């Protein structure tokens, strides 16, 4: 079942390690088949150097394991919430990459200070509120997904324009049209977090970039009249 998707998700998970986004087993990637309503996700706690495509777990949107001998990632409920609430996305990545985690730990969004940021994320990358004691003690991973969705609803954000978030005192989740794009966005988010940190050290009074520059860089790659790259 879903052998092609398993291979894609396996390759995306391996990219997390290759791109320096994870240490040990601190991360996961999933990808979904929307027609079947099933997603493939990394098994819990399996080191990347030991991971094989056959180890990946198939789960439905109610978090039931459909196929696989291993337990799925402990973050599976978070992925399920995001797939249910953001129906257009097809891949999700979660890491504990250090620069992004630094902003998450500080409870600070990642401000939009450079065009590298604007090429991928349409505005500052938000940070969620912290989870309450009840949310932590009762269905923690599912409530992590719910607090992400709540942040997007309250800030009127589009998951297609803002392809990631920092969960307060936890770390980043990113997504895309497939697992590979979710990992790409995770790497961009980490690079942007690092460059912003250095920028704010060099210039503590730095201001966010102008809306004109943000629009120019984001829309030239993602807008109706995008002209960056090659046309098919």
C-alpha cells in the first residue's frame, strides 16, 4: 500500500539528516494521499541511519495505524490535526533545528528582515501561544496541532502563504505540497532564524522589511504573475 508515497517520505526524512536539521531522532516527516485519506510517517525513535522505506507507518486521519509493524511517530496526532484542518497541504516536517528552536524557546516570531525570508514565507513566521497545563496533560500532541490551527485562525493566516510556525517552547513545524517541499521549507526557516538572530545582534533596532519588498520577492515566485525560474 502506498509504496511510492513511502519512498518519497523516506527520502524526505533522510533529507532532514543530510541538511543538518536533526540530531539523533529529533524530527519526522509525513506525506499524505488525499484520495485515500491516508498518510505515511516516520516510526517513533528509529535512528535515521537505520531507517528503511518498509519501516514507515501508514495512518488514517483518525490516527489509526493501517499498515506497519512499528509505532508511528509520537507527533502523529499533530500531523493528523494539520492534515484535517489544512486540507490543501500534502506534506509536513517537524524538527528541533537549533536556531528555530531558539526563537520558539524565547516565544518570539521570526521577523521578516531579508529577501531570503520573503522568497518563501509571506510575512513574519508566527509563534503559537504556550499550551495550558490541561492541554499538556491531556492529548498533548493533538493539542499541539490544535494550537497551531488556532494561531492561524486568530492571525488570519493562510497555510499556503505561511508554510510554517514555531510552537512555543517546542520547535518548528513546516508543510508543503509534498514531503520534499515541507523539508525544503524547514531548511529555509532554519536559515532565516539564524540570519535574523545575527542581524538583531548587529542591529538591535532593525525594522521589518517594507511591504513593497516583501510583495516583490514573494509574488515573483508564488503569485499569479510569478516570473522566477523556468516555465514548463
